[in-house]
C-alpha cells in the first residue's frame, strides 16, 4: 500500500458523497453480531508488550508490514507500518467500489461493526467535527488524502483484534479502524503486499492510543528495521525500550504537521555543515527527503567526493533518479564505503543527540549492482520546510516513539533478531529461543502469533 517516494497521510476529513450508498450496502449485510467487548487487564496485572515480526524492504518492496489478526473468526491482514498517520484502515468489501489487489481477501464488515458519529473514536478524527451528522447514531465516514492526491474513502468500524503479548498472553481488544471501500489514485492501481495501513501516530485514533485506553499497553511504539530486505520487528509497550545509557533521547518537538519530530538539526557532511533542518521521523516513507536547499548541497558534496574515483552516473529506476556504476558490480556496503562517507544529523534540542547515517542509511544497492541515492527532493513532493527521515535512514536502529514521556529515542541494534527481555520465556521458548536467527524468523513468529479461532 505504501507510496515508496511520496508523503504519507496529510489530513483526514469527513466523507459525505457516498454516505447513503454505503449505509445501504452495510445495512444489507447480514450475520450475527460481533462481540465488541474489549479485554481490559485487571488492575493487579502489569501492562503488556506486543511484538510483531516486520517484513518488507526499502527497495524494491517500498514498505514494511506486520500481520494483524482481525475478526471472528480471526483472519490475517498485512498492514503497512506508518508512524506518520493516526488512522488504521483496511481495504474492505462494503462492497468495494475501487480497491487494489492486496495480499488477502477483502475484510467484510457487518452492520453491527459500524461506529456511530457520536462515538469518541469518530469524534477523535478531528476534522470530522466539521461535518455534523444528522443523528448521533449515523455511521462515521472518513476520507484520507495523500500528497500524491491518492485517497481512501470509507467508514469507521469496530472489530476484535487478536494480539499475542511477549509473555504469551492472547489479548482480544475491540478496536476502531477504517473500512476503506473506495481507494483512488496510486492506492487503487498498485498491486501490493499490504492490505491496508497501520496508523501509529500520536493521535487518539491510533491503535496504540486505543490499547492504552483499554489498559493493555503504554503508548510507546518502537521499530527495528533490518537492512537489505531482511526481517525486523515492531513493538507496542515499554518493555523493550533501550536503557538511557545505550540510547539517544530527545524531547518531541511540537510541529504543526503533528508528525513525530525531534526538532531542528544541522546536517554535517565532512567539513560541510547545513544548518537548521526541521526534521520528522516517518516509517510510512521508504526514502528520506530533504528540502531543495539541503538536497542540492548534498548532491554537490557527493559529486566532489566522487571526483576522480572510478565511478560514473547511470540511470536505472524512475523512483531513484540518481545512481552510480562502479568498475564492477557492487555486492556489499563494504565496497560502497570506499566511495561514500557517512553523514550526521546533530539535533539542536540536545547537545548530545546525533543520528549517524552511514552509506547503508542513504544508499541502495540494486539488483544490477549499481548504487542509488535513497534521499530525494522533498520540495518536489510538497513537503514544505520538512526534512523527512524515512525507513532507509532508520535501518539497523531501534527507534522509539515514547508518547508517555513525549520523547524520541534511538540506538544501534541488530534488527535481524528478536529482542530478549525479562518475562519473555513463553515467547522465546515457542520460537526456538528469543535470539532467533534470520532464516528462522519468518516461519517461527507466523505460527506463534496465529490465534486459536475459538478464542
């Protein structure tokens, strides 16, 4: 579902044009009522941490996704991990007016799944307040638009999610999300590995915000993106948060976009320092984007560094406009490092907060053995003054969005292996040990996470 070189969700507004049509479609859908009750942990129990294996790649997949089990009986759906948006949505058969080909059959809601306009989850969408429903029990519609003018139109529903905690407990909260029955633009035309978007922003519609309201997990999100198409992981809750000694922490900066931001930074490339970049972190973007001002300086510095070296420009991929060909095909970053150097983001809100970007964090080795720049011009896709740090630049780091303490943290990490933490004995024993080799990662968690349908 991801647009690998375009801005993620930018606004959510009320959808009214298909209200009566969709209402009739859903009302005609029969079936027994789905249990909407949520699992609230008892007060004497500690909150849970939930871990998901995360598949995908920056290139060529252009997304990272996790498996969510939703409905009764539970069915699997692949959701694109997006910290740049709040609302989770699935393509659905309500019936579907326009949908792309996802990994699984479309989610099919029942009338009893509908969330009414008066529900707090509908009100929390914010811009829906601009549209006053005729009745509070009327269905709650949404429209999400993207910078590339693609969009998803649908209705808010509530359904049972099956989440396996790291300690082995099966959690079954009833959560609200979007049932997208009309996708437009690139969302309707792409064949994708994903069935929808997992919105992990800081707003109230976010799945993790809802889990906190249910008493299940703290509002802390973390991900560890593995480089070169290997498997990483995503977690909700604070058990896996790196220690203060091992991680870099910085207060979240309040930006009008509402995105996760560590605030302004300087970009250091060798002896060149580019000042005052407004930075946001966004897992919904495969690539990193700099404003034209920063991007042009970056290209100039790279050109100077490559001058006189046996490497030349080549054109390979329309999404990656700048590529180079070496004297022989590149096969590893140990070879690439002989031509390119690291760059560093130094954040102004903390003297010690730095994010080092090695060549692996801004370059891509293609199947043809060329190397391409994974940083693009954000001004060309209407990012304004924002410099967006995407998946490529977050690889081999655990990144934590701590909405409880309003801070962002990161630390170098081996993202190819499941994390180890106290209390994970049941999880690790069922996965051949918590330190699972990459070649076992895809098989083990999939079987482990699958819930019993009778649950």
